[in-house]
C-alpha cells in the first residue's frame, strides 16, 4: 500500500525525535523506530532526525534507517527554533518537498515551531505539559502551548495524555494507541499445564526502567508473601535505572538474593526470550503513557497484570487483569487467581493475545497516516484559497 496525496505522489514525512535506537543503545526509542518502520511499510517516505540536548542548545543528526546509525556529515548544533527554521527553509536539511513534519513530543514541537511545513505532534509522555515544567513556568507554558496550537494535528498514544493539555487543544487531539511487533514477540510454545507443573513455577517478570515511577519496590517488598504462596517463585527484573543499586541492596537485606534477578538492559530480541520463559508479567507503574511492554508480554503469551495508571488500561474491559499499582495485596490476589489453575492461566493468555493482535504497529501507522494525510490536504486547501 502506498500513500498518495491529492497531487498523486508519495507522502514524504520528516520525523524529529529525541528517541530513536542506535547500535550502542538498541532499547532507546524502539517505539518511535517501530512507528517509522510501519509508516514505511505503508509506502510513506520517512527521514528521521534525532535531537539531543546539549546544555542550552541541541544537537541533531539524521538517522540511516537501514542500520540506525548517523548519516555522515549531518551532525549539527541547533541554537533554537529560528536556527532550525533557517536550516529547513534554506534547503540544508532536504532539497525536495516534504509534505509534513512529525514532531515526537513537546520539546521537538517547540524547536519546530518556526518551520512552515504542516506539523503533526505525537505526545508519548503521560503529562506532556506538567512533565515539561510548562504548568509552573509561564514562559515555557506559552512557548509549548503556542507550538501545539500551531500544529495541524495532535496525536496522543494514551487517553490520559489529553487531560494534561490546555482545554482548547483537548477536543482536537487524536488518540492512536501504540502497537506491538507480532513477529518479534511471537507466541511461545507449551501449555499452561506444563508451566504449572514446572520446577521453577512461577517466574515473574518486569521490563522497564528501574525507577520510582515504575515502582518495582512494591513487588519487591511483597515478595516474601509471594514465596509463602509459591516457594519456587522467582522474579526477573529487566532494565536499569537510578533505583537499581538501592533495590538490589533491599533485595539482599530481605533475603531474596537467590530469587530476584536484576538483568540490566538487554536488546529487544533478548526481552522476547526472557518473556517466553515467564509466567506473569507485572509492571506496577504509577504513571505510564501507554505501556508497549504489556502488549509485548501479551503477544508472547505471558499472563499479564496491567497497572490502572497505564494508558493501555483504557483498552482492557476485564478487571481480572488490572490492578492498583501501590496495592500489593490486590496485585497478589489477582496473580493468585490467574496462576491457580491451567484454565485461568490459559484465559489470561487468550485475553492478552486478542488484545495484542488488535494493537499492531500497522494499525497504529494506518491511523497516523490518516491524520498526516488530512493535515497535508488541509494545508493545500488553505494555500489554494
């Protein structure tokens, strides 16, 4: 499928993002890479420019999608919105027409506010205005709100993101859930009965940054109760972050050093392998804009408990698979129900599979293409008038 505009040519989009995986950091920004790959699969021409902070300025380079490395001679220091606009309008970033600009997040959109191409902003953060400091800084609030108003369209990956926007922007914000790569996170083999009778049953798993928001400490402090219920239980914590050293110390202090394993960050294909060996995915996040990792676990076939604070929770209509992130008793009760019988285990697997199959990156990209195309056509109509 190739996307065409009103002038019957391929849609060309320039993506500006702070997040995109590179060989040395394959886990960084995989959701943006998946989004861009899915757009390409639909026939959209994509150029990706990665932005990084450098004190009061920014650095930018173009990413080669073939190997996700920087394109030679594209590194530039960006001194602000006027400077970036001068590079664009002077033909120093692209010489052929670009139909639209996709800005990933409020920072990218504020840097792009002087660029004339139609802009679509994708908001990944749960609270884009609050997290950026715009709620308490009137100058920053004015810049960001002005950037978002200038955009032809706003896209939020989770419904709760919309609530943090200025009232006049909420109504026109499209909610387009993130997706999962079904090929990369393919269903594992084996039955629930085999897992329930395994010597290492149950294996809990968490994937995410090890920080206060992801809230791994709640499960860690409840692990004594888990071991009382399942003496062979173990927990694999995939990821890294500022809380890892402290939580490893707390694990040892509580006597769980032989059962709780901190793996650090691993490549995406290794994540799929770890998930495939697990019996319950749980990430008790206090805030989560969407929660792609929940979908990845579901796609593999791991029974999954989703935090009510995750954007994905809005798509879940079965309370058995939702929990309050700080209520360890509720979390354990729901885990016990899921893992108690093969039938309950298989029901959780089936529920997750169905949800994951409806939330693919292709579905995400198709919705995003609709938004992009409408924005481009809208711009052409305004220009023509």
